[in-house]
C-alpha cells in the first residue's frame, strides 16, 4: 500500500494512500477526543493508547507527557503498526513504547479480521464490516504490559472490544485511583464482538467509575444501562442477520433504525470519559448529536 506524509500538530505523519483519518486536508481528527486528552494529560504522566493505529493520538500524547512521561502505544495490525513505528521513529520520540499486539481479557493468540473498505477497521472478531481474511496476532492483557507502572490515562478505541481489554486491566484500574479512561462506546459494536455493553458499564461501576462526556457533562449511568439492556434484548444473532451482506451506508441506516425501534435514548455511538471523580457541568437536555462521520469512524473506519 502506498504511503504519504502530512504535517499534523507539528509532527510529520506517515499516512496510508487512502488517508483513512482524513488528515491530508488539514482537518482535525476527532477534535472532542483531542481536547479531552489535552485536558486530562499532564507532564510526567504514563498513558496508554490502545488501538493506536498509525499514531495520531500517540504523537499528541507524547508531546503532552514530555520527556519525563511515557506513552504505551498498542496496535495489532501489521501495516498500521509499521506506520506507527515509523512515525514514532521519524519524529524522534524517545518517550513512546510501541507494542505489536492486541489486548484482551486473557493472553494467547487470536485472529484479527481485516477490512478491505478501510485500513483501520480490522477487528478481533468476525464482523459484517470485515472480510474472512485475517492475521494471527498475539494477545496480552493491559496488566501484563504496564505491570506496576502508575498509569494516569487509558485512551481506548478498539471497535467494540473495549470490555474485554479493560477486564484484562483490572489490577491497573484498581491500583490507580485517579486514572482516566477515554473510550469509544458503541453498544451495537460491543454486541457484535460478543461482549455485553451492560456488563461493561456494570464492571466500571463496580470499580467506582462514573461516566461523563468528553466535554465534562454529566451522563446518566442508568440511562446508558437501560439502552444497553434494550440492545441486548434485541439479540446478537438478530443484529448480525439484519446487517449481513449490507454495505456500510445500509448498516448505518439499520443500526439507527434498530436504536429508534427499541427506544434508545442515547446516541448509537459516543465517546465517554470514565473517572472516579468528576466535576461535571450541567447535564444537557439531550445528548450531543452524533455526526455521520463519527458513526462511520466507529463502525467502519479506523481505530485511532
């Protein structure tokens, strides 16, 4: 696959020919996530970028933590990891550790199913968004990667597999009371991954994490859980059957229709900030609308 370089946030970034993150035009990729990371990260922090892709957020985090901090960048797909490694090397970042692995609840190997639609929407499970072509990848737990390192933040975006990854981070979460989690949350993707979005929310609740938007607004956990129950009631097999063989635009319409049909109140996809201590702003009268681009990013486009 051909490559090209662009300048982003003061860094030279090697991107794929398709420009999966939309950076060549000068657009800011996921500005809400970028703003949250800048607000939550400080000099000297040790942070994880889980689903680092080509290193867009890795490079930003490296500049935020400075020479006394460290970024652990994790990316399982071989071409993405090659670009990630080159971007770290070409920008002379000495405070980044890269790992060519996936993360999960336990250690071993797994199949990473590849997409021919976009270079970053590969998934650790068979998906209506991927082909049957796969790479064998090493899977480790976050706990084994960071061990006794004090971690301030986990940025995670791995296409619905977040629950399994954070289950494998139980020691890290327990031992770092002030840790922040910036995560993508899409119940439909989680269900397709074989996860329970309700269990994901209850797991973080049991560890005393509270949700907020990336802008610091209060999010009603019970409302999230109620929507999760509705998705799970719809069922994994039914969801897959509805989307099987459809193209990306059709799947978008199907998931939106399902969410409306079952009476969900939250967006079909949102980026959330989980922390044990929040100082939220006033709760909005309704959730911020999710753009078509944001949904495509989660369900069809690359992790970053």
